[in-house]
């Protein structure tokens, strides 16, 4: 133990805000002690961001149900590096350094992250210095950022000995779009639209997290029916992407029949969501104060029929998967992520749960309506492609059960509430997207967004992909990559 400070000790006697987070300002000594506490496993790092001349850390201890946002005033932009004590903060600090010019003192890796040397006023042509690897018979294989399929851009630099991967280093940031800058000073309605476009495959989750954060900041209470409809949308989004991922993983193992069945089923989900909510991805359906689309009795019937078809697909896919040794030969023991790494990075979603980390924002920091819904937290221990696929299939079953409960509880009522008179405040929210927890923090001033920070689960998952592929063969990278399915857009802000 390095003498790190536990979050529970700091929060003794403090009352959390409406959003579940305690907020307070700390000095540099307390800041570094809390960071050491993250390294010691006393609490998890949820997010790190710059807000003007202030650095903020979101920390959590799920075991004790504690959450906090601590703030440190910088010294002319300088502050003690978190990554020098807790490695999972490294890319977050590099990104904030690029975006805001803050200087983490002691940052272990000073290379730019989001800045590729093409931003106005910062143009430079120095090549990115990938980490060196020395040894007999090693060669490098550069892949991307442009890929062969319809896929977002990212660069992967493999160092291999023959076909065995010795090191993988990622370079991302190619789809940086200036989300935080676009939100600063924006109207809340414009911010809601932007939030839903941070990562299109999680548009419901981001919109919900943004809405909950704004509602906490302004004391805005959405109607009960709207809260249930938000969860219906979130579970349909989860189902669409889980079933799609299962098929895509099997496709990368050359089992095209499962891929085809899953592709048809995903289209079935999207067709139903389009018919029920007016948009296949349910974009712009969740806004602060409620939802913009109601669910008709016919829509309820459509979703109930969909649940039956999804359960049939899940059962068939699981039966075929378990009866194909040749498929399991590609997935079992491939791309293992250790429980220790998952704990260190506080990795969420199916990546964390496939390596034994029992964390799900819907349970660990339960929010309405999940605090009144009965479902199991499915965890596997293998940490490989097989475990990540099976967790997805497990969660499809749980989502079907959740939806059945939600539809049974829908009662007539309003789907949106009017904006309160309060014009300023702070709020944060953690929402479970299909790939893991999404964090959003907002600061509202005079009725507009003064600052917004959004953190995708992928920030803590991408680094684990580098670890997962080590000692595997190059040909297994597509399989490992798809079993992670990290977001480029959600990561690149």
C-alpha cells in the first residue's frame, strides 16, 4: 500500500447531492492521496476533466455506494498528474492537455493524444513516436487508420515475432469533433441533440445520461411514464447491439450462418423501434424533462412480439455456438484480459463482467426505474472472447425480462414536464450503455450550458485491448477487437 486516501474517509459526514455525488474542493495533497487510493484499489476513477482553470475527478466506491467529484484549482494550468500514480488516467490527461492546455506535472507520456497536428494554430508535422520494442526477429505491422470495411478510423501498430503479437499500440483521435467546445454556451436543447450524437450506437444512453445530469442540476423531475419509456428505449438499444455483436464475433470466426441470423434479428429490432418511436436508433427521443415519443398500445404489442422472436434467436444461437467445437476453438482462451487489469481500469460493461468485475450502473448505482426492476447481474470469469460473447447472450436474456416488467408497469400519464425556474446548477449522471457505463457532468449557468463533459466506457476499455492481444496471433486481432467493440467516436470526443 502506498498510503492512498480512501474516498469513504473523505466523505464521512457529508451528504451527497440529488445526483448521488458529493462535491468539494481539495488541495494538491488530498488530490494526490485520492489518486494513490485509486492505485491501491480503494476507489475507482470514473472520469477526469478540465473545467476552465479547475481540474475535476469523479471517484466512486461501489461497495459502499459512494461517489464524489473533487476539484483542484490549477497553478497557471499546472497540477499533479493523476497518471503518474494511476495509469488508467493517462489517456484522459493527454486528451485534456490537448484540448485545454493544462499541464499535468509528472505526466509519464507527454505525447499528444487527440491532437494530430492539424488543428488551427497548432499545425505541426512531427511524426508520432510509437513506443520502441527491441528483440530478435521482430517486425512491425501498421494497420489503419483507414480500414477495409465500413468502420471508424483508428491506427493499430503491431510489433510481432512471426505471427505472434509482442505489442500492440493504438493511436486514436481521428474522429475528434469538438463536442465539449460545441456544448459550451449552448442551449440545453442543443446540448441534448449533441449528446445523442457522441456515439450513435449509444444515442439513447448518452441522451439519458445528459438528461439526468441536467435534471439533477436544475431540480427537474420527469414524469413516471417518461422514466419507464427511457428504460424501454435503453433496453431495446442494448438488445440491438448485443445481438449484432454476437453475430459479428461469429462472422470473424467464419461462422456466417450465426452472423446472418443475428443481422436479421438486429434489423427486426430496429424496424420495431422505428415503428414505435419514430426513429430506428431512437435518436432525440430522450430530452431533459422526459421523452419526445410516446408508446401506443399497438407499440406495446409490437415489442412483446419482438421479445418472443429475440428469445428464440438467443436460444438458437447459444445452442449452435455450444455445439461447434471449431468455433469455440477460436474463442476460448483467445484475447484474455486478467481480472487484475479489469479492476485496475475499472472497466465496465461486458468486458469487465467477462473478467469477473460485477459492476453495472443499473445495479451498482441504481437509478430509476432499475431500482424497482428485478434482474440478475451476469458475470463470467474466463476473460476471453468466449466469455465476452456469453455475457452478451446472458444480458440479452436479462434485457428481455426487464422489458417484460417495464411494459407491464406502463400507466397512462404525461411524458414530459415543464422546465423549472432554476437557471443554474451542477449535475452528473452514470448510465449503463450496451458496452458499459457512460458518465456525463454538466454545469448550467443562466439557463445555458457553461460546461459539459462526457466519458465513454471505451476510455477504460481500449487500453485493455492492447493487453488482450499480446501473445495471440495477428490473425486473431479482428476477433479480439470485435469482442471488445470499443467506440471510436465516443472516445474521441
